[in-house]
C-alpha cells in the first residue's frame, strides 16, 4: 500500500485516479478502486496510539478497545471506496468537532495521567483536520461527477451499559433532511432489518440509541450539499465486549450482509438521485483486478488440476466382476478393485490449508474460495478412504443422502404408468455409430476433444474433464433418442462447461465449486428435457438411483439392492447391475441421488426466467449463482463462449403436455 502526503492524496482524487494508500503518518487509510456515488467510512475502526503518548495515557489498551469500533472497517472492506480511521479515538475523536476532539474524560474515565503539551495537542488536531480535508475533496469530486452521493458512516456500540432491549442496528437521522431523504432512510432500515445472524434477533431502529449527532455527519452535511450521510451503529454482537473474544462466523456474516445491504441501498439512491443509473448493484462495485486473488487462484489450480475423483472411484475390474456375479446367479458379493491413488492426501490438505485466502479483498469471492478449499478437504478424505468402511461415511459428509422429499419424488416417478407414445422396444445403435454421432455433436459445438472406447466406464458414457476426453463403453448400445440425450448431456453441458472453464483467467471454475454435481447433472438432465430427448424410462432410472442410494444408507447390501431392482421393479439384469455398481463403488458412493434433485432445482431455475449463462461458465453451483453473476458483471470472469444449444432453442419447441404434467408433480 502507498504512503502518501495529504496533498498528494487530494491531487489523486481531483484527477480521478484510483489508488489505495495510507496517510504518511498511518492515521487513516483510503481506497478508491472505482469512482462511484457512495463512500463507506469506519472512522473508529483503529486503535493506534503515537508512541510518545503511550506513557501519558491513563486508559489501557483493552479499555480503549472497548470503546472503539473494531471490525467496522472489515465490514465495509469489499466496497470500492472506503475511508478507515487507524488511530484510537482516545488520541483524537474524528466524530467530535476540532475544538473538542481530544478527550479529557471519556466514558467516566480520566484519559490522561500526564498533561499533553501544546505540540502534542496540535499534532493530534492536525491529523483530525487532514482527515476531513480528504473527506471534503473526495465527496466534492463524487458530487461533481454524479450530482449527488451517499455516505455509509459505520460505528458500533456496547450493550452492557443499557438496561433495556436495544436494536441490533441504529440509524441516526436527527441532523439530516429527513423529509428529503425519507425513502432512502427507510430503504436502508429495511435492508438492515433483512440481515440474518445465527441466534440473534434483528431489529433496525431509527434514533433509538443514537441520534446522528456526530461531527462526521455534521461536517459532510454542511460542506457537501446533495450528500446523504447514514450514520449507522451496530450492536457489538460480533465480539465479547468484556473479554475481547471475537466471533469469526458473525464477523464474516456481517461483512457479507453489509456488502449486500449497502449495494442495494446505493443502487436505489443512485437510480433515484444521481445522474448515473447502474442497471445492477454489481455495477456499483469495482472492476480492478485483485492480484492476491489471482495468485491464490493460480496456486489452487496447480494443486488440484489433476484431481478427478471419478477417475479413481471407477473400478478397474468391472467386466470381470460382472461376469463372476452373473455366474454365481447373483449370490456372490462383488469385489471391486481400483487404480492406485497418485496423490498424497495429507500433503495436499496441508498445502491447501496454507493458501492465504484472507488476502482476497472481496468477502463474497473470498467465501467462494474458502468453500472450495473446504469442500476439497472432504473430497480428499473421500479419496483417501477409497474401498474402506470410511468411504461411505465420507461420501455422506460430502454428497449427503436422499432426503424424505427426494424419496417421495422418486416413488412418484416409479409409480407413473407407461407413456403410450414411447415404445418399449426401439432399434439400437452400437458404440461405433454412437461415436460418429458424438463427433458430429462436437463439430456442431465447435469443440475439439478426444472420444475413446473404454471398459473402465460403468455407465455408457463419461466425460473426463481434466483429460478433455469422452469415454464410451465398447459394448454400449443406445436407442437414437438415448444417444441424442447423451449428446445434450455430455457435450451440451459437461463438455461445454469444461471448455468454458478453460477460457477463464480464474481457474476455480475448472476445479469446480462445492458439490457442483448437483447443479451440473441437474442442468444436463434439463438439457435432455428441453431438447425433447428425455424419456420416462430415463426419469425412472434417475428415481431408481435415489431409492438404491437410500437403501444402501439404510444398510442394504449389493445383492439386496440388485434383487430389489430386478424382482420388485422388473429392471433387466444389465441395467440393474450398472445402477447398483454406481452406488456401491468405492465403498458406498451416494452421489447418484443428486441427479434427480439437481434436475428439479435446475427446472425451477429455468422456469423462473433467470439466465442459465452463469451456470455454464465452468463447474458451477446454483448456490453461488449471485456471486458468479456478480463476477461476470465485474468482468472478473468471462460470459460463457459455448452455450448449451437446447437452452438457446427451447422456445422454438412446443411444450409436451404429458411431461409438463409429470414434472408439475415433483416437489
């Protein structure tokens, strides 16, 4: 970070330059990553005290911390323009006027045990003055550019001195034009009221605990017309004010929540009052490249680029085991073998743990990376326990198990009567003909990848993302509709998202977001449906996977599950073996139940009218849709180059009333 004199900071502001700097003496920090019509301030965030004053002060460091506003700077750090005070308010208080900014008595305690010299007093007052010179220059610049601006002046307060219920948030409005700004004040109140914290009741009041009488609000209101200052206090629920203990989960939640609330309110204000009309709240964020983010992303990709769970979890002796199982007349439990694991799970976890994600400035993106790393800890444990009793436990930890709703949906599908327009028997094509169709599909998408025949595939077709390869079983047979459905599924989604992820500067979408299987398989089934290639037989197989995964979780063995499919559901032995093997591979792989629930989620998203594009940037998850959309809007990632054809053309196809009716029954 730059160290700059006050006059240099002001020159940069007047020129409209973006920069991050500390004032030369370290008294405050300023960040301007983009000129937008709002500023976030945390004037009491710091607790620094000049060395020559430490021997003179009567209040110890912890007592000072109790009355300062720790982490308020942290809460606003994701926003593009911030002003954060680093000095203790016990040296000089930025929320008091210049004449009274140095406390003698504060919160019923004597501040100084030794009288300050005139020089010491003047030095502190100069810091106070310099801060407001920068505030004035900054807001004048914004008002010149946008016609108006809004300031979020964030503070915190202790709870112990109050003998009544006090709100989580307090907005002080006594000294602003409440009539002129009424709708923006109430909008801000509603945004704060919507913040949810674990085990904490949210209440956002106006002029309940504090009234907005601070000097910061007064100075800006008097010197910068057309500027609204929202002096906002938060109750110190994020720490123990009597012990100093901090609560990281609540701090992170507040940082994310303040970002969302400020953006929503700033968008409303900007649209109504300023001469700049951003379309989305993300347009009020900076587009500056985060160098630390890029470094972490590069290191993360280097560690995980060869990690493909399915490549290890697929048995290498499927055909041998299948023949043995059939010869035993389905009475001998299969014994699968797996390729040697070529990674050191413990070393990989150590290296992932060492990645400094705290250096990523934006809270949403930092959360995304931390969630990916955390999810890979689970995936590494899953891989390390391959073919042991712990594998199923680790699979449950990562993928979960079918819920009551999943089982209800599966049984609903399994009880559906046949669709008369779908014939029971149709001509089949072999793997060679299927390869030809897949090659045509790749040409249609202008995607270059390998297609190979492989006996190590459990199902008919599988995409290996890390190897840019589509694998087809040599003995696979398809109906034409099945082949077309798999082209939509494997090329139209899995290969499309693989290619799009390679096109990104940030490689996190090539690595894959947490449990992206749910979304990726869900939109792949959606592509089958929208292209007109989804059949009831396909839906029933997805439902069977849910039932078999649940049976396994409840203790049923391979043979019991196989018999259930062949005897109760009358499935042929080849298809039954495939479904049960998929679920029992590795020691108990619950992943397959996600296809049906993922499809239901994807269908709901599609019908809501939201764009599918953010889900095609790579191995994305619906859970992070808003963050992905924000990253696209901020030019941090590219909009997908390849787009699933059925998503683009679905409006051209008439809706099938039978499937509309069937799908309407899914919960």
